[in-house]
C-alpha cells in the first residue's frame, strides 16, 4: 500500500458515511494497523513496512448502534469486495478493542482530516509499535524491526508509554517487550524513505 491508497480509502469512507447519514452526528474514524503509519506523511519505500494491502480502522461515536452500522457499511470496501478486486487494496473494519492501546492513546493521535461531521485520525507510531509487540506474531516483530531500524519511532517515548500506560500487562510480558525493543534498537539503521525527509526522533 502507499500514501495515495490510504487517502483514497479515507475519501471512500467519508463518501459512504455521508450517503448513509444526513443527521448531524459526530463520527470519529481511527486508522490502526501497519498501514496507519502512512498517515505520518512518510514516503516509505521499505517493503516490510508497506507490503500489507489492508488498512485497519475503527469508529467511535456516542451511539453504539451507529458504530455497529458503520462497521457493517464499511465492509463494502473490505477484503474480497468489488472495491478490493478493482484496486488490489482494501479496508479492514475492526472493533476498537481489537487493537491493544495505551490508556492515553487518544492524546497522541495524528489529525488526518475532517469531512463535515466525520473526523479522521491515525494512532501514533509508538502506539502502533506497542500494539504489535503485544500481538507478538512473527510478522509483527518483523514489521517493528523495520520501523525501528528506519529511525521512525522514539525509543524513550516507546518505553515511557509501555511503563506508564499498560498496567494490565504482566511483568513477564513487559520484560519480553523490553527485550525485543532493545534487540531491535541495537540493529544497524537502514533507509526506509524515498527521500531525505527528516526522520522522527
């Protein structure tokens, strides 16, 4: 996936929700998963980071039924849909609790866009990386290694969030994550960007 694909999906989400809702309801859409990193406007060329062709998102509203409706409506952009067949990439609607995020994750979100009453955000790179360490699948470790080697994530902030915002993780879980973080930050840096844009510190 690339940044243009991600923004195109964002536009299609807005189009679908505007077609279904004329009421002045506030809807927040949050992008998560590996490809949410694209909304940092990083011109990434590293295949391990951008190889996934799905973009995860979840919605938050004051109306739980509306959230369920949004989840169902957005599957028109989902895997094996006509949209997917035509574009080779797709949207993956998920529940908010599918992604394990730190308790203050909303303070770190990236503003992506606002279309009338629909606000779009992306989770921070730190929250993305920690959610993948918690998921602890081999592909998540590979992804995190590439992001860290590309100097796209802040180590001090990563550890601060892990220490202060994940009280429900066991000591052993945190130890494993810290060991992985140390291991990945000790690897040589690589260039993962198409340009010489300033990397995140």
